[in-house]
C-alpha cells in the first residue's frame, strides 16, 4: 500500500469516528415524555425518535385493509412498521374508519350495523373483531372513526353519512366487540372538531346516556378525543368545554388532543395560494409550545401533532402542508420547537393559565422544577412577571438558547417580543410571539440545570433572544384576562379519570406510559443564532467537523513521517 493510500485510509477512519459522535442521536422516549405524540411516526421513524415522542397513531381504513372482502387483510401499514414503532418505545394508537363498497348498505353505512354484535351479518362488528384480535397485545388503544361532526357532505374531511344515533350504534358495537376480544383495550371516541357543529358532542352524549345499559358499559368509551387547530386560545376553551359537557352527564373521562397544528402558507416547498388562516413558518414554530401548554392547562391527558412528514398523497388530501418534516426529508422550524417543548414540558403533573391578556402565561408544575411558558399575544413587545421560587432561574427561548435570570423583589421580569400577528382572532393575535420557558427549582438558590447534553452547547456563548422579523404596528384593543385556575392533569390510564378540578390541587406523581419504553441515548436540539427561517444553527457540529479535518491532516502527516 502506498503512503498516499495509507494516509487516505487513516483520514477516512478518523472522519468516520468523528461522524459517529457528531451524528444527531434521538431523544430518549422516557416515561416523562409519554404525553406527547406525533401522527404517523412510522413514515420517518428516525425523525420520530430524534423528536422524542412517546406515542403515535396509525390508520386502518377498512376499504384498504379488506379491499377484496372479508379475510383479505392487507394493511398499508406493515407489520414491520408497527413493530418498529413499538420497539422504539412509541405506543401505537390505531384509528378504525371507512367502509368498503362490498360492506356498504344503501345509506353508506356498514351493512347490518344495527344487528347484535355477535351476529355474522353485522359487518362492522366483524371488522373490529378482526382488527383488535390481530394486534392484541401490540395495539391496545383504538379510536373509533374520525370527525363525524363534519356533517356537510361537501366539506373536506366529511366521513360519516349517518345520524348521531347511527354513530352511537357504531361506537357501541365497537366498544362491546373490542372488550370481548381484548379486555385491556382502551376505546376512544372519534375526534370531534367542535367548529363544524358545536352541539354534536352534547347530542352524542345525550344519546349515549339514554341507553339504559350505558353506565354498565362505561358509557361505551374510555377516552374522549379532539382535533383542534390554529388557535391556542380555542384549544384551551374547547377542551375545558368538553370536560364540562361530560360532567353535566355524570361522565368523567380523560381527553386527548390527538391532532393539532397550524400549517404554514409561506413554505417555498409547498406554497399555499388560497389559504383561510394566515400562518408563517415562524408562527407555526411558536404555535407548537403555545398549543401544548394551553392543552395541558385545559387538562388534556395526551397531545399529538398532525403530522410527522408530508407524503406523496398529502397534496390531494390537504390544502396546506402539515408535516413537521417536508417530503424531501428537510425539517420545518416547528420540528425544532416541538423537540425542545417535549424536553421542557415533560413530566408535567399540573398546569394553570395564570395570565391571558396581552401576555400568555402558563404555569406548569413538574416533579423537580416549575416551568412557566411565556409569549406576547399582541404585535407590540410585552412584559411578564413570574413569582420567584429561588433567586435565579433559567430563561430559554423556543430555539433552545438560554441565559440565567435574576429575581428582583421576589419576581422575575421577562421582556417578550411582539407577535408577528399575520392573522388576528378578535382583539388578539391568533398565534403569539416567540415563546419562552422560565425554568426554576424551588429552594435551590441557583440556576436549574439544563437537560442532559444541552448544557455545554447552550450556555457556552452569549445569545440573542430577539425576534428575527419585525412585528406589524397594528394595535388590537385588549380585553380583561380570565381568572387563573389550576388543573390536575389526568394520568395515563384507560379507565375513568376524575374531571380536572377548578382549584389548585396537590401535584400527583407522573405515571409512565403503559407501553415499555426502550432506552435510547439523549441529545439536545442543536442551538445557535436563529437563521432567517427561524431554525437554529449547528455551531457545535461545525467546530467538531473542523477539528476532525485538522486531526485527519495531522494523522496523515504523522503516518507519512513514521513511514519515511
């Protein structure tokens, strides 16, 4: 082997060694991350692992899985994909929906829907029995249908042609059959959008409770489900309203926010010409932590972003891009802010909305710290004050840049940049400005530590926490803030859970996900100064790569001198 070849070999080995350490590792899907999920994680499992989500949703459309008739199961989601999600520590939640042509009656409903569940002529019961039995022990959570409250047959997302009573029969049949097949099955109501028909959930529960056997069968569901988009304020209000509606019927169940997002209109990879609500990529990035904190304050047990990655069929199905990852594999800024939000909101056991006027201020209690989520709700810069539990705390922006902050007279004062406010709702911006986390540890008297692997990169240099885009100058007129309340968050169970109280409660210990979680190495988002698109840079990786090149050259020089 010539000297030049020997030097190249050493150089390649050295670079390979460095790339192993530079490579972005997934965040550990530890038990305190169990609340947070992403839809269709199997489309990009490595990105889901790096994101650090604890659960995902897969869809079984009856017309696709049994297209050739009964017993011809062929799901678009492969067994390997499902096993991959489970082995990566992500709990799989399944959605059952759709009716194939061969199983459809004259109204578009499943044939035999009103027959007893054990009657072979009830084709929906047969489908549920096959699905739940096939995945017994691997998938225990089942969502029955999707958004039946979209009753306009011409509207996007319309899926249910029947009445409320027809849907109750679909839900009742699925519940009884699933529990017979798998006693540990957790049965979800379909997600309700609320906006299409605000009365639907109430009318559905009235139909449920009119059944004399409903209470004996746990009202035919274990979890209520919502799909709420674009507005952190409505996420809080509607979830609270769903809890109140259930309570009015004597029902106490947890609520999951299974889909939320604010898709952008300004992505060059997917520009949106005819949009309904204006959202930039930076606003989508800010929406993510604001929506998560709002949902937690309202009492949501779990939350997921729709969806992980754009796929080839999405353009026909959706007018806007919902993926955190583009179809070409590049990440949108919201991916980064979701990853960081999971880190700082993990382990939340109680939450309250402390302020909701010019400033959004949400207090989150955690076992080892408290985190206050802060953002302006108007285009003008705002100032927030947070009660101090210690002399110093840590202030982190939504990109992961941080600095210590000192309390004065028992308060932390935080200056917040104004919101971009490309879309207003009422007197406020639909999405607030850049989001901040104020993290403090009671009684420590010092700056709380960052999560593992973030400290060196985040605190090594001074950072700028100013917005990258100047806000507009319009001045919405503010209205009074509602009274702050505290909400104890439901634990991860499929049984009835107490409705969140409206007064402060003791903080319970977090309960881990019922699915065992695989151990994975932890790593932080790569922080730095925000780029024009709002995504952080990767200065640490740059210096490591530069060091690798120098080390490679030095190793080659040393090898050449040794052989001379």
